[in-house]
C-alpha cells in the first residue's frame, strides 16, 4: 500500500494491516506527545513568558483580524496602550525582580478588566501593554479606562501591602474608531 497520497492530504501517520495493538498504542502516544509539543511551541511564540499575556506578535495578528471584522460589521474598535510609569526607577531602586513583579501585577489587573471573549491584553513592549477592545464605543471606552485604572491601583495596593515601595502608576492612551473598508491599520 502506498502511503504517499494519505500524507499528501494531511495524514500525520499511517497504520498498515494487520493492526497490531502495541504499534497502535505507540503511534497514538507519539501523536499525543507531538500535539503537546506543538501546543507548547505555539504558547512560546504567542505569549509573553514573564506576564503570561499575549505578546506583540499575537497582538499584531489579533488587531488585523479585529480591524477587518469591525470594518465588515461597521462596529467600533477601541485600543488602549498602558504605559507603566517609572519602571526603570523601580528596577534601579528595588531590583529586576521588583520590576518583574510590578509588570505581572499590572498584566493580571488588565486581564481582569478586559475579560470579554474578544478582548485581548498583550505585552506591547518592555514597559507597555496594549488592549484590543472590539465593539467598545468612545463613551464605553471612558468607563473602561476608569475600570482599568481602578483595577491597577487596587491590585498594586494589595500586592504592595506593608512594603515601602514606589506607588504604581500607569499612563493610558486610547482610541476608538469605526474602521472603514478603505482605511487600514497602518
């Protein structure tokens, strides 16, 4: 039997006759391991390892997708960029782990604030996060920004309880737009 046609249409493995249970078990185990490795590789390429949120590459892909989707539907697309204030100063005074902890706390807070199915929080750069918020119009975005700011401050206060460290502050810039078919992201 020629296995080539099967592999050409996407088969991952091939079992010949007669079926031997030990071979089937070994091949299934190999496919399960391969799937786990593929998922881990995807995780490594799309997730920021420090904060656990999406990375810049995932953000760029999601933004393109949401832009096109909102353009087709004629719906609002809002984007916020959250800059962590004074991160370098925190690292200089308290060390890299304090800076990393600050970023993790803020990332967690942003994820809790942007929790709808289409929302995406991403680590945009060393000191910035970006949030994609489909179907959030300008007035809703103002309320969302208040939720984000309140959440960041509250989570930071809990994380820093009893410690004498610099307060957490972030600066946020946001835009809401209805993408037109003639408009592009760039």
